[in-house]
C-alpha cells in the first residue's frame, strides 16, 4: 500500500471515530436550543492587501427563561472555553490549547509548534449583547506582515422573546484583519481551498454544537463573580489601525470582582 493510501486510510478512520463520538455526545446531551446556520453569502472576503475577514453565524432558538439563566458574564466566559474545547475535540486532540495568564496558544500536539498565538481574551457584555475577542499575535499560520493585527471574536446578541415565550440568540464567529501565511507563501487559491474551507466547516460545526447548551467550565474563571455593566456593549469599536493597547480606549467593560 502506498504512503498516500495509508494517509487516506488513517484520515478515514479518524473521521469515523469523530462521527461516532459526535453521535454519543448527541445522545448524552439532547438539543435544547435548535441551531440554524445563518452565515452571510459572502462569508469570507480577502482584501487586496491580503487581509482576510470571515464570518459564520447561527440562530439559536430557546425558551426565554433558559436564555435569561445563562445570560451572565460567567456563561460568556464558558462559551469562549467551549469554542476551544470543540476545536480540540473535532481534531481528536491533534490541535490543543495552551494557556498563560496573558496569552492563548493553538498548538499542533505540543509547543513549540504554535499555529496561532492570541492575547488573553477581552470581554464585553450588556443585557442584549456579549463579545469575546482574542487578538492574533503571531504563529505558523500568520504571515509576518499580519503579526499583531487581526483578531478572532465571538459576538452573541439576543432578541426579545415572542408571544410564545421563545427567544433567539444570534451568534457570530468572526476572524478579521487576518493575514494567512499560506496565501502569502503559496497562493490565495491554495488558502481558500485548504485553511479557509477547514475553518468554515469547523466553525459551522461549533455553532451547531451550541444547540446542546453544553458549555465548558472555564479554566481561568476570571468572570465567575462578575455582574453586567450599565453601559452598552455596542460601544465596542473595531480595533484601530495602530492596534493600541486596550487600556487606551474607552470601552464598556464587564465589572469583575477583584482577583486575589
């Protein structure tokens, strides 16, 4: 058997194992908030400069009282952790997440094979919107000109409940101002057919998985005792071109209890 045949056999076996695990989890965690993919038609765009913006979205429909129960800063932090947990699970542990107080790393099995390095997440939340943003610092998948420029973001907005007592939570996953190394080193076409396609498939899988409302416990617990602020999360602007430190901008923030 040729080397490529072995590779295809292994990939097929991993896919079957992944499907079986997904089936087991669906039985253990029934769908509590049906998810409908609502990504825009032009979900991925590439600027002439090479900057990529990709947005995937879904609408979760669930009873208003259930949405009220999880509309807290603590659950927003758990949603962020759930994204990383899904990435590890869907790749069967090949891609893992490492933590430091100031950074997050997406690694290929282990460091130093860092695919993406992010700064620690920034959180904003009010009674109708919650945002988690990780700034992209560098990594094997980031070209040199893109270091410290882009970000990954989860943006969730809730709608007022209807007469039937059900509400809709609109969830968007956005990658913005990202400069992929593959597009720079090989070609934009290769990037679109590989990393971009994989990202869309994985992100849609994550959005569908939210229907089980199985939110992971945060490893950091930064917002465990937080309360909603009086200001609006809509005050969050797009990152400025110079990407100044967070402290230099007037953002409405989640108020968290002082940490020891």
